C-alpha cells in the first residue's frame, strides 16, 4: 500500500472496520451515513503490522462520535489505547453480535475506557469479573436479560411485573431495583424469598402482590410471621384482590381481614371434613339478610359503569360484605368458599340461571292464602304447579352457587355436592335444605336451572352424558364463533378465510379446556395432579401448546379426558342422608357451641329443612 492510499483511507472518515473473505484487499463502502472499511482477511494476515498501524491512525484522527470495530481479531491493546486517546469518540462497538470472532471486554480495558470518560461500550461478551458491574458505560449489562425479559435498565424503570418463581440463584438481581421502581408479583412467584431478599438488600420499593391464589399467599405470609404479629416494615406492600371492584389494600389491612376470617373458622379446625362444611354453612347462611344495595341507590340507572361496579361490589366482594349490610348470592358463595378453603375443603363457584317462576308463585300464594302454612306438601305443590303457569317464561335470572368436594371417612362421604346458602338464608326458618345437594336433588327441584356451559360437565352422572355435555359446550362455542365471523364479514365486507375459521375454532377449543382443567385442579387437586403425571397434556399450562399444528386429538388427551369423566361421574349423586346430616350438626354444636344443641332445637331445624324442601323440591323426594 502506498502512502497516498493510506492517507486516502485515513481521510475517509471511517466509522466501521471489519474483515471479509470476499472483499478486495481493501475497500470502503458507504452504509447510510457510515463509511465502512472492509479488509480482506488474507490481506490483513499478510500485512498485519501495517494495517494495525493504519487502523490506529484512522482511530486517532477520527472526528466521529461512534466507532465500530466489528471483529475480535482486530482488537488489541494498542487499538484500545487509540480509542481512549481520541476524545471525539464517545461510543465504541467492539465485535458486537460477532459470535465467531468474539471479543470479551476485560476489566483492564474497562478501566481504560472509564478513565477516558467514554459514554458507552457495546459488546456481546464481558469477562466474568464484569458480569455484575452495572455501570452505565457497559451496554452489555444494560441489555442482558436478568429476570425473564427484564434487563438492568428495566429494573431501574417505573415498574416491573413478575408472574413466575424467581430461581434461587437469580434472587440477588433484586438488589438492582431502582429506588422508585414498583415491583408487581403474582402468587405464582416465591413470595417469601422475594420479600426476604428485598429486606436483605434494604430495599423499600413498593411491592404489589396480586392475590389470585389467596391460600398460597397466606401460606407464604404465615412463613414470614406476618400473621403472628411480625408485621413491621410492611408499609410498602399492598395486596390486589381479583374482586368485582378490583381492590388494592395495604398489607396490614389485608391481614386484618384475613385474621377475621381465620378467627371465624378457628373453632372448627378439629372437626371432620363434613362437620367443617356444616359449620361454615351455618355461619354463611345466617351471616346477614339478603339485601341488594341498588334498592338504596335510586339513581343507579344514571350512574357510570365504574359507579355501578362499585355498587355491585358492595354485596358481592368478600371484604365489602364483611363491612356493610349488603349481601346477595355471589357474596354468600364467596364467603362460604373462603371459609371452606381455610378449613381445607375444596370448592369452585358455579354460575347458573334460575327460573324465578316458582319463587314468584310462592310469594303470590303466601300473600293471598292465609292458610298457606297449614297446607300439606302435596297441597302446596299442586297450588305452586298451577300458579307457575301464570308466570311469564322469560323470568330467568343469574345466580351463583358452589360445587363442593367432600370426602369424610367418619361419615362415609365421598362426592361433589351443590351448596346454595342463599336459599337457606331465612331468619324465620333454620334450614339446611340446600347444604349439599346432588344433581338428582337439583333435577327434582321445582326450579328450572340452566347451568353455564363452562360448568356443564361437572353435573354429568354418566360417561355418555359427560361426552354429550362436552360436545354441547363446544357446539355452542362454534355457533357463537360463526355468528361473530358473519358479523365481522358484514362490517369489513371481507370473507373470513377458512384458515382463520380453523384457527378460531382451535383457540376456542384450547381456551375452554384450559379453563375446565383449572377448575378440575381446584375441585380435585390430588386426583387431578395424579392424572396430570400420567397425561401431561391435560395440565392447564400444557394443554395444546402446539395447537396451530394440531390436526387431531392426541390419544393421551382422549384417555385423560375419559379418566376425568369417570372421576366426575363417580362423585355425583352420592346422597347424604338426613341421619348423617343430623349427626354432623349435633357434633358441630357439641364441639363448637357452648351448651350444645337441645333435641327440640335440632328437631325444629329438620322441620324447617323439610318446610323448605316442600317448596323447593318435589314432595316425593
């Protein structure tokens, strides 16, 4: 190379230097506003000293703010010194994204760049001693994934959310949280370890815990000693609850509500499972009189959506009903579910539509027939059946009840039952008519019940019925999807493709079974987890992970679904006799309530229960 050629290269305002097998000995290409010097690899190896000196002169004379050295074999101590000497160069890229001729930033080179007051060093690798150096100079550590997809710079932002467990060897990363960064964690996270790590590093960041699984959260908080009075230094922690009016409470307020609920069930902790059910049901059905807040808010029609939501939440959200005079069916179910959960009994909330014709008929007959109370069950049934025919047939209304799993060896009980404390909420009668109904009981009710599609298979009493219900659910979803696709076609004046229709069907299919298996996991935790070990594809997290390539249902999925059907069917219609119920009530009152229960009081309970059955169920029951 002649001196003129070298000087021409130096004067070309080079921004980037790299090597190539395919280039001429040396060439300059313009890339946007950059001038890229490309050196043939063989030519470089044959004239290394000369070309290193040329590169040094390019760097020293450069007036550019940023310089890129694209290949690790070009980098040496002299080149690093040259970059440090030029005050114009503030941003340096060294073999960034070059995995074949890599360069790893060393501590000695970092010290030189730091002393030269460079702004940013871009590399793909750093030496081990720099891995936890989060100086803003090192772009590598700013970009490197530390927690999930979060990098160091993200940890310094306004907010980060974590949805799964932080590995033990990654917990130290929490020390890099910015002073004002809010940390959101779910109950899928290892909450205890996270809070302990924050305390270890004296971090007082705001922490929001989303309590989708309150049992797990309470377990973790108990491990931390917060339920035992160790509630210092928790002013920065809040809990968000998935209520209708999504509620965010300071942790100390959350603990107060939970301590109140734990105190409610404390007397029952040594009872058998069915006795615990009786105890929790007894508290719930007598908790307060059914009352809707909208009757006290005459302007509800003119309210905004958020205002209506707050009104609705007063009678439904668990903590709201603890503090006011309102409660409706959702509130009764939420309270019973929580008390049962604290007593170790599994349950899931179920949505249904109830035909109100029977209730309207009874009210009319009570109001207009002075001898109503003296009539026999058969006479009442006849009058109710006649009166129902005068009630409009569009009087269905949404309702909430509970599906409860009870397994109690003491009483020989092993089944799933429908529990509906709303219907026994009557201070004139002390009834247990709806504490643990089977599907046969519900079918013999004078009320017509429409079960929400999502819960339909839980009512199956045979394998064929289960299969029919699953098919009915999927057919209903398909019909809704076809209607939505037609509406989309009309709005966009464009036909929905066959491929899109297939994808929509698969998404509906996956969504339904994912939710169905989550409910199975809640109501049958032990049995379902054993099935998941045998058929991993039925795990709510795994179901049809490759759904877009699915052309048929895998055999193990069908086998797993068949085992689920057998489990549900085997637990339905295992009736609990009045003798067993009576015995359990006696035990509860003997163990929990001072003085126990007098025979005449127990007799009255069952007289009241029979009274409700005469108006709720067909008398032959």
